């Protein structure tokens, strides 16, 4: 009599097991068949995936990509399912949207869901910040568990309901991000506290070092009071005084550091800073301890310069892979070819062949001048071989163009030629060490990717070059062109062994196309190449509308108010010049006048934008028999010499042209080839 129920139970269990197994198998099949979406897809294609895909992960990815293109946030409704960290980002966006709409209760409920389901994910940091308004324990968890996250930095800078006790906010910012908005004020207030609230000696040390890194050396010294500066603090103070304060006092600070702590790494850096001028003070070098000087490539390079090139061989042989020696080698080679000593130029530049290549921009410079020295010495075949190697190995840039010009492959520059609008650069994967950051980058959620990257960053740890490349690209994506372009430029001067794909990606990342409509309109009105305006703006301001130079030049094209007023024919204001459209229009008008004055000569026109046409007119003028590369190297102002080559490098990089290519390695979204439509930088250091 019991057989029937038993059989029924067994059947039910079997069906349930089979159903569960089928569901699990279906999930695994979907995972295997899931094709990650990328920003390369059109809006119509994304909409098709969103509406008709049977894979819920594909539908969520399509929704995130469409939201990144300013579609309605309603597309993310119901997409916060599952355990994937991307779900935490969806919940974070939903909570932020509810808060922005004044739906406080909905926002709090969503924050709590996010914190309950994803307590370890970076997005939970904002949940702790929001919920900590009523539960202070969450704020302490945030500072301790996610110290580098923007939410923690916001709290430390005063973003909570009450000030943090015992200078916790100031000390947190000094440790994790000294440049966070409000950090300087927090640290200054902590230093000025008295009585029972006064910071302890170790805390004063940390605060002083952080403020010196921000360029406030005097405030840092005042914060120390009677506390002896640690070597790292003294280094930061000395460097800050040299750059932003009293240079003599900064020199004294760095010398004292080297003399007091000769074996410390900070003393070696102090010696490098003191050796930086092209012709440093011999008395300063003599005051350095012998042990410090013996270990310093920078001091050795400075001694060689002061000795007119004597003892160069010893320095070049001992530190062949030190950046200070790379610069010395270039300085010596430049002195040689300007003096007409092409044999010495060749010998200096040819020795790198035995020591391995320099970072790509510096290697391109070396190869061009090595080829020219071969040609000047009558070694025509070697010259052509060297230049063709340069052309094959490096993307478009100043020295590659000069080599092509020498071989008759390219003609002179025409700054009035209108280049057709290039297609937008194809999307490239980020290739960060953080998988979630890569995924969010792929889904167009660049601000969320940047926050999560910041949350994982410890400023004490030096990043590998691959991750610094990812950082620079993230900064550009979120609009921080000032820091992003600077980081990518310096990375290009120090990364000796990037792969071909990495070299091209680093290279193309340095040519963002910003203010497209303004650039094209101004170029058309003044009969200029729009790429010339991009090249100037990139070098002048890194496309930052609000930046003001010490001389008072404003905005994207860095126009002086007097020049802007002359171009406008009426009074102008700083506020007006901070508008990219007005600034670019007036900058283009000024460039047009310079080109007319110099009969469309690109070299003198660009040099005049930096030094002024009066200064350029006072220099020896090029003749038909002169080599333009040599004329540029004879520019008497080091800043203008560097500037002219960099703007030309930018111009050629933006113009693109025939490019060397890399073999593709994987077409997927995890490791994808770099595109071939960017250009290499002129490797000239700031001289």
C-alpha cells in the first residue's frame, strides 16, 4: 500500500533533481556562450541585445553600455541581480539616482541592499558613507577597510555629519591622497591646533611631509615646530622650496639632508635634484658628501657638463641605463653636432646599440641624429638603413617625419592644409590588473572604473608601467587631461621595453581629440589645419580650460589677456578666455597672423607662439641651404626649442599618416591589439 507514495516521492525528487541539473547546465552553457559586449557596437545593436538576448548577462551589459551613452537610467531597473560585482555597480547607480531625485527612503533601502549583498565590493564604500550619517560605525569601517576609496577621502575631508576626532581626517588624507579637495585645509588646521588637541610629533611629521608635497614648504616647516624633519620630510620641503619658494633655502635643506643622512635613499634623490640645472653650481656639488656623489649618476653627469665633456666615458660606461646618463649622452651629442663634429656625434649615439634601446621617444631621437651623422660623414647606406629602421619601428612623430623627409618619402609641412576628419579611434581594452576595472571600462562605466582603480591604489607602492598606462587612460576618460597627459608623457620617457602593442597604445592614448566642434570651426575660419590647433592646445594647457600660467596666460590655447584683446579688437576677460570656443577662436586668429608674418614657415611660426615674433626675428634666420632640424636645435631659448619640437610632434601625431603596425594578438576583449592611428612623442627632455 505504501509503494505508490514512495514511487511518487521518488519521481518528484528525480524530476526536481533533473530540473535543478538542467537549470545549472543551462547557466553554465550561457556562461560559455556569453560574448562580452564592447563600446564598438552601435546603439541599434545594443538595443537588439537588450530586447532579445536570452542571456541575462548580455542584457545587463547592453543596458550599462546604453546608459553610458546618456540613455535613461530606467534601463538598469531590475539589473541588480546575481553575485557578479557588476550588480553592485548597478545598485550603486540606482541609489545615487534615487538620492539625486530626492527619494531619500528609496536611496537608503538601496544602499542597505548594496551593503548587505556586497560588503567587500568597492561600491559598498558609498553605502557606508551614506548610511553612516545615522550609524557612525559605518564611517569608521569605511576609513579602515576602504581607506583609498573616494568615499573615504570625502569623509576625511569633512563629508560627514560631524568632524572626525583627533585629526583623523587630516592624517588620513596625508597618508592616502594629499591632493584630494579640502586636504590642505584639513592638514593646516590640524597643525595649528593647540593644547590637548595639538598633534603628536609623529603626526606633525606626516602632516608636514604631505603639505610639502603639495608645494607648501613654509607651512610644512611651521607645522614641524621643534620636531626634527625625517629624511623624506626634509626632501619634500627642500624640493618644494626650490620650486615654489626660496631656492637658496631649498638648496640648503637638500644639502643638509645629504650631509646628515648620506646613506639614505632620500639623500641620493636630493643630490639628483641639486644636479638638475644644465650647468649646476660647482660649490653645491662640492658640498655633497663623497659617498653620495660616488653613488649618484646625476652628479657624475653634472660634473661632466661642468668639465666641458671630459670624463664622459667613465659616466657613460658606469650608468648606461640611468635616465640622467641618457640625458647627458644627448646633451653631449647635441653639443657635438652643433659644433660640426659629426664623428663624435656618431660615436656617442652609436654606443647605445650595445646597451639596448632607450624608451621609444628617446630611441627615435637617437636614430634620427645617428642617421644624420652617418650622412654627414659620407656613410650614405648606413644613414638610409638607420632612418628606415626608425620609420619601420615607430609611429608618426617629429623624428620619424624628419627621417621620411630625409629619404624623400614625405614633403614639407603645410599648416594650412585641411585634413579630412578622421574616424573616431576604435575602442581598446584597458588591460588593468583589476578585472572589475577592465569590465567596467568595457561597459562604458569609466567613472565607476576610475573610482574602483583609486580604491585599490596605495600611494606608497610604485606601480608597474602597464598599470601606469591604465591610470593615464582612466584619467583622460574622466576628463582629467592635465594629469593624464602628463603621466602618459613621462611614462613614455621611462618605459624601455614595452611590447609593440603597448608602445602603440601608449602612443595613441596621448592624442585625445577634444573640443572637436570648436577646433574645426576656428580652423576653417582662419584657414588652418585643425590638427595644428590641437597640437598647440595639447602642449600649452593639456586641453584644460581653467589653467592659468604664472605669466597670466589663460585656458586651452594659453592666451595672454593682452594678446587676446588685440585679436578680439575689444577688451577680454579671464572668464571669457576660459570658454573654449572663444579661446580657441582667438588663438587660431593669432596663429594665422604668425603664419602670414613668416610666410607659412611652420618652424618660426610655432616658435613665435611661445617666444614671441620679436624674439624669433632677432635670431639667425634659416636660409634655403639650412637643415630645419639644425635650425630648431640652434634656438637659443631652451624652452622654445623644446616647445617647437613638441608641437610639431603633436601635429604629426594628430595627422597620422602611414603607420607601422603590430601583429594582432587576440581579437577578444581581454587582450586586444592596439590601433595604428596614433603618433610617437618627440623624446626631447625639458632642457
